[in-house]
């Protein structure tokens, strides 16, 4: 909501606004989520400052990891959170002293809101498209179906839950894309921010409840959405709570000059395209790769061991045996999983030569080489390693044997099927 030019802001409101005007750009242009190419140097500089603060001021021993790990809750992220707040507080204090006679910052409101709107658009669309085009939560890996339920991590359980259902994942992504698009326009910003708060609050709760390491980042998205709503707080309160009329906002043109308006329009179109086109294209390519695994991965599927012969002696499937295989799984290119009878699971790099009919498995200092013969649903591996010989006979495991696959969807349920 725009404020009249002669309206005076309170000292607290001016200080808070100064704080946000410093903190938000620092966070957006850090490497917390580098959507915009070219700002990595800023993120690296801020990370270096965080490492210095962590080691020299906080006394943290050992190297502080700043490399990308997929987690947004690393030690450096918490250090940066403190550093960013200190920078914003220090900068706000200086700004207050130098500009203490200013009555308001109404002209600056548009620009900080614009930055937040476009940043949230980039975040929400990028997160939404990988759900609509199902890549963030792909269908659970084959080894998940063989993992004891209680051995899954909370995050693994959440990923399995989300990945199982295409419709639910599509809906979740759509609910992120809708507010992303609404935030692109001033007249629909309030509606977009309201939806964003609801959707992303659910994400925050899920991240905390299932130990998903994007807690800090998702909380920032909620806070940034609330920041946008704060300017319409009185109007929202009147309409949704007090049952009063709300004064319409007069959205005056930002630029009066035609050339400036066209330049702004071109920038907006290019920015939107730079987010939508590459994200959609890359996600679609990734999705096609995931969906074509069964055709493109040699020996794709779960292979269950029928007979395991070591040095010409058959090894029984004892649950105490930490060497005998129970399952061999091929699902991803250049990867394989071995599950042993004691439930230990090892992930290997794999090279399958369908011409020479050989399999090479490697993991750290362990390498295994086999020749294989495949007949219909039977796979026979033979190999030698040091003073041991192995002959392993496996059969292809039908996924329909899993209740989670076989059950499917049912319109009519006379009784709940909760197993």
C-alpha cells in the first residue's frame, strides 16, 4: 500500500525498513541460492567473511565447509545468518545517523519490494517446476523397496512419501508456481504473497519435522512473503478480520517516460524468460532421463540371489552373513547397489559391457569383476577375486510383488486398506 508523501514514519518503522533494505539484498545476492549468474563472487566474498568470523571471532576449530553439499543448514549457513544480521544492524545504525531527518522511504518501498517479488518468483518457480515435472521427488529408488521401514532416515521417508505419488507432487508444485506468477505483477502481489505464506509454511514445518536441511532457506521465503504482506497489513486485517472496507491502492506508473517504460518491460520479459525457459528445459531433460532408465540402463531392475557359490561351495542365506548377497540392483547409469543377507547395503560404481558381457563394480578400494550370462529372467555371474571364485545365480524380481506397487488407486473402499 502506498503512503502519502507527507506521512511521517515512526522511528521504529524507519529503522526496521533500513534493516530490511540492507539484509535482503545481502541474502539474495549471497550464494544462499544463486539464481542469477554473475553474483557467485559476492557469495564467495560473504562466505570468506563468514569463515573469518567463525574461526577468528567465534573460535570454531577445523575447516569450515563452504562447498555445495545440497544442505542449506551447514555451519557456514548459521555463521552467515549471524554475520548478515550484524552487517544489517551496523549499516542501519549508520544509515539512521546520516539520514535521521527523513520522514519516510516511500519511494524506496517499490524497489525493495520489486527485488523481493522477483527473487521469490525465481525461487518458487524453480522449486515448483521440479515438482510439476517430477524430478525433485522421483519415484523411490528400487533399493528403497527392500529397505526395512525403520532404517529409513526422516528425510528419506519424506522423499519416499512425496516421490510415490505423481498427482500429489504435481499439486505441490502447482501451488508454488501459482504464487510465483502472481508475484510478477503489483496488483496480484498481495494474493501471491498470501498463497506463498501458506504453501511455504507447510514446507517449513515439513523441513523441521523430517530433518530436511533447508530450514533456514525455507524460513527466509516465508519471512520475505510476510514482508510483502506487511505493506498491506491494514487492508488485509480490515477485509479478513474486521469486516471493514479496504481502500483501493492507486498503482501509479513508476516511469513516465515512454522509453523507460519500454526498457523496464524488456528487462522484465528477459528476466522472466531467463528463469522459466532454462528451468523448464533442464527439468524436462532430467525427467526424460529418469523415465528412460529402464530402457537405457543395462540389466535394469532388482535381481534376487537364488544361489551364491563361493569356492565351489554353496553359501546359505544366513542373516548373520555380511558377505553373501541377497539382491543386486541396477537402476541408474554407472551405478549398482548390493544388499547382503544381513541387510547391509553398498553402493558401487558400475560398468556393464553388454557386448563382452562383463560387469565391473568398484567402491573405494574394493573392485569386483564378473562375466555374466542372461537368459530371460535369470542372470548368472561368474568371477574371481584374489583366492576366491564366485558363481552367483539371480532371477529378476517382479515389482508387482510389492504391495505399494500392486495396490494402486481405488475409488471404492468398503474398509480402509491400511497395512
